[in-house]
């Protein structure tokens, strides 16, 4: 009989610990959601999960899989409690054991434009194809598969009448996979990428975040069985693939226009012009960085995102912007040895940033970080930057400028090509 008391005591203790743990999880998730609401960061930027509470059992597997900690558990059910942090990774979808998650674009309040595509990923403009995130697929393995299938279709229709059989725009998962397929099928191809490195959206993931959760098939390479892999390892793998296969990629080259031609299309870029029979758009939805449009912005000391704060140690750095990315960049830079940081923002208040970043900024300011509100950059010079604020025009000694003012989505350019779009309001 004494054993029953022991079993009962053990069960009660276990339930008490479980209840306490669930309560802590609920409080943490609810607090994060309240912070998102208070800061106005309630709209996901791109592809994101919608969770069916009727099917969700609260296992928390989706929250564990999320690389951005955008999902939490409230009242025992999974919720997107940090929407603005969601990067469309899609790991939550495969992690859910009860199919309670679907990935959608847009919300009831904010629509997202998605291009019309055929089953072989061709747009309504014959010869122009879209694969990956731009077409609505943020999952790495599926974006890569779309790139492979699109090229397989392009190969069947290629007549060899232009200088290039295929021009691929973008060097993320879809673009790399498409390039491997083009090389495998012996097509005359070229990849252009506006960034300085490959990886697409994955390149901008936070450090050491999980970037792939399922195997993927790549032409020439074969099946890649990563399971779960951190961002750095995946980028290193892709770099080794490019080096091993000799893929034709031109970095720092931005697509500016695509116009019809008797042999296919004329693609105008920031560095030249190409005539290609087919064009595959494999860039993401981040768009082209929004620029300041001031004299000197073409200087090599200007960058549009912070990749490694340590490289700016000992320098005088100006960060421009008023969002979370700008604050986080300024704070990270200010933590480097002997680094003088100025944060310039045109507004008079940081109205849409996380509360934790506000607090971190206050601490950084007390340690020397300078913040100039209601200010704007007038010109960028070799050794200084010219700014204007409420006190007038001033010159600030400067070694580097980091511009964090968001991006310009490629939708208008695509519409100019004649590509038709559908606006999604929380639809798959």
C-alpha cells in the first residue's frame, strides 16, 4: 500500500513541475507578444506560419525549430508571438507532428504580391521563369527543387539562338540549384548576383541559426543529406560546391531591366548587357537596399548591412536608420574596442523597434554611442560625413557608413516586364 503513496507523490510532483514549466513558458511567450504589440511589430514581412489551434497539441516542436524564436506557447497552444522576426524559414512546418501549420503570404490587413506561375514555374511572359522565395517558396529544399525543375523545362524549349541559353538572377538556394542544373544539361548560362556573396536570404540569417531541416537533390552534386545544419556550415558547403564545379557567377552585378528581343531578352545590368533566350528570376523578396541618394554614396566605405562588427574595431562608424536592424548594428559596433559610433535617424522617435533594443540602446548611449535624431546625411566624403540636424549642418569624422534603411522590393520592375501578380491576404 505504501508503494501507491510513493507513486501518487511522484505523479503529483511531476505534474506540479510540468504545470510550473508551462506557466513560465506561457508568461515568457505572452510577454514577447505584448512587446511586439506595443512596438507595433505585428506584421510578418514575408512567408510565415498560420497555426490551427484545433489541431495544435502544444508540443512546442515548432517553437524549438524556429531559428528566430518567433513562435511561442500561450495557453498551451503555439502562436506567432513575434511576427516581425519571422524570416519565412519554414522549419516550423516540418517540425509540427500534427499538421497544424500552413505557410502563407500576407495577412488580412496587409497583402503580399505573388506572381502567377505555371506548373513548370514559367510566368505569363513566355521565357521568363521564377523560382524560390520570389515566387512564394521560402523553404530551402523546395526553392532548390524549383530551380532544378525550372531549368529542366527551359532545357526542353531552348533553341540556342541567343548568346546565352539562360541568365539566372540571384545566387540563393534556387539560383545555385538552377546553375548546377544548367551546367549539368550543358546550357550556356550565367548567374548574376547583386550581393558580394552567395546564399541569398540564408546569408542574412543570424549566426549559428538552423538553415536547413531536410535533404535536397542537386544536379551534379546529388542528394545532400544535411538534416539540420547551421547557417555557416550551409554557406561553406555551397561555397565548396561553387569552387568544385566552377559555376559561372558574377557578383556585385544587379539586374536593372529585362526587355523583349528577337532572340529572347535583353538583360541590362549594373555592369553590362546580355542577350538570353530565357531568364530565371531566383532572387529573394528582400529587394535592393534602399539608398540615401547623396553624393559620395558610391564610396567603398558604404555598406547596406552589418555582417561582422569586429571588422570595424577601432574605426569611426556612422549607422543610418531607425529600425531594429539599425539599432542592433549600432549597438554591436559600439561594443567593439575603440570604436566610435554615431546613429543617425531622420525621425524624432524610434516608433517601431523592440523594447529590448530600446533598453540596449540606452545602455550603449551611456557608454559613448551617439544618437542624432531628426537628422539626415547630406554627403559622404573620404574622411568625414556631412549631416544636418536641428543644430544645423555638421561634419563628422568617419571611416565607414552602414545604411540600414530597408529595401526596395522588385515588384515594380517585374510588373514593367509584364509579369502578372496576385495579391495574397493570408493565403498559401
